[in-house]
C-alpha cells in the first residue's frame, strides 16, 4: 500500500474464486506453501484495508480454510478474531486465536498458520513509524520484539478496545483531517506499546569514553553527574556545543541519542549496585528508582536487552548472595 502521510487509502477484494483468493493473500502477507480450500458447498472471501503507510485497519473473512506460512517484515501486526477458529506461529510459540482477544503476529520470521471459516480484524503499523513512536516514548532504538503469546485482559483489554473503536471512527471517516488521522495513528501506537509486552532490540553501544573532543566532554559530564537530574541542554552547555550538534555527534558516533547514552550509563550503575547488593536488603525496584527508572516494566525490558538477563537474576547472583550461600 502506498499513500501520502495523513491520507487514507481504501482497498477491497471479494469473490468465490480459489485462485483469486490465493493470489490476494499470497501478495498481501508473503505467504508461502499456501493452501486455500472450501469447507462447505460454497467458498467465499472478502478482504478490506483502510489507512495509510503508518497505520491501516484490515479485515479478512473467509468461508473456507487457509493454511500457509506468512512472513511479516517492515511492519507490526496485531489481530483479533471475531468468528471461526485458527492458530498461528505453529513452528514457534503456537497462538490459538480467541474471539475478541488481540495478539501480536510474529515478526521478521515465518509464522505458519491454519484458519477455518473465520473473520479476522487486524491493525498494521509501519515498522519505521512504530519504532519512531517507541523511540520518542521509551527511548528505545531499532526493531521491537513483542510477546506473541500475550493476551491483554481487564483494564488493559478495555483500554485497547476503546482505542480501537476511537481510531476506527477516525480512519473510516472520509471527512477526517490529516492532523486528526495522524493523532489517531499515534494514539493507537502508544496504546499498543503500553498494552503489549515487548523488548526493543537495541544493539549494545560501546560506552568507552572518546579519546578527545566535545563528545568526550559530554560523556565525562554524564558519567560524573548520572546520579542527578539533567537535560540534554545542560549536557550540551557543559560540553560547549549546541544541542543540535550534541545530538548529531551522538548519533554519528554511537547510533543513539544523548538521552539514550545517559540511560545506558544509569543502567550500568544499576547493574553494579545489583551485583554488590545483599538480596535481603535491596530490591530491584528501589535500585532502579534510585537511578531514575520510574516505569519498572520498561526498565526491565531495557536492562534485559542490554545485559542479556533479568535484573532479578543479577541480584540473585550478586556478591552478597554468593557470600551468603558460601557461609551456608
């Protein structure tokens, strides 16, 4: 699909021809080894899509059975079934579709599926768009890995359902302005990130201090003052460069923002404290908060991505814990 930012593009296909259905779904979802067959006397399908490059709402309805292996790349897809039955990711973490309960599709790898007499609603987020919102709201960088087995419930499910209804009203309304559509897209992206557990696959950055120059001064200032609140404007002033130059230097040399770099320094400090802590006298939450991590879920995801283990594992294997075990 190609559309100008903020504009809505509509597509619809329907019919009863098996070959047409195979071609449609193979092209839309990069499906390999696909089979499409009737389950009753008459086969039928209907596929619709409305939206833009950032977000599109799609619906697929089939009177029949479709099996195959889809490959979702360059976008993120959440779906919920309202009719029929099906299972996805048979070769990974099998996910049975439950009516009205959304779940994330596997990303960047083939996911085998089997769908029978179904209606499936979907939200497709452009990969760069969702990753951009994640960078803005969470400070993450790069691709995102979602837990495909997670199903929201309670308040989280209600919030997701309400957001979908609100966004759909805007997307399907031809009179919606470009600004309104953009705000609706962002609301959907923010809610997705808040409701569905995920980890940003941020490559670990080398935090070695540069040999010289303005960036070195900025890094040394952050290391010396990581324990207190500071903004990027203060960091830039301490290094004697403009804010724009600061951000450009960090992106060029490390591939992250100055804020992300500071967060990595603080993650290092958390890890050191957890390694030195007495498990009975310290908790992950209090150490994380001390270093400015107020959202513990996002902190845990960032920590796990950077160090390859949960913070609770670091604490459990700390020097204090080792000392207690050796005494026992």
